[in-house]
């Protein structure tokens, strides 16, 4: 059987002393290290979240800048196109005007040549008609 003597009391005191010693030497330092690691991990998670937010914001900024650059490039291309179109139309108008002027000049030249030929033919028509009539009739008129 179990007897209750002084050794039971010494064992209880020994257990309390051991519990306080282990608590001070092992349990509290281990808990402290666990809390420090937890705090360090939480800090690292916060840093990672911050870096991810910064990266996302920077990516959005880059995307905005690329979009703006694309719009500016498109506007520049459209401006250049419209300028080239206007210049081409202006040059085409100039060329058409020169062609019309040249055409009018040549038409006037042809008309003057026709008028000269017409007057020459009118002048020679009487002689030609008399000669033809003479040939047809077989005698001179």
C-alpha cells in the first residue's frame, strides 16, 4: 500500500520545483522563440503583400503608359496620314490644273491648225471644183 510519510511531501515539493525550473528554463524561452518566429513570419507576409501591391501598381502604371503611348502613336500616325493625304490631294490638284492647262493649249493649237486648214481648203476649193468639173465634163471651164 501507499504510505503517507515525508517522502510524499518531498516528491510534491520536488515536482513543483521541477515545474518552476522547467517553466523558466525551457517552456518560457520556447514560447518566446515561437512568438518571435510568428512575428517575423507575419512581418515577412506583410512585406510580401506590400511588394505584391507595389508590383501590381507599377504594372498598372506601365500598362497606362503603354496605352497612352499607343494612343499618341495612333494619333501621330493619323495626323501623318491626313497630312500625306492632303499633300497628295494638293499635288494631284496641281497636276490636274497643269494637265488642263496643257490640254487647253494643245486644243487651241489644234483649233488654230483646223482653222488654217479650213481657210486653205476654202481657198483651194474653187480651183479644185473647177478642175473636177472640167475633168468630168471633159473640157475646161
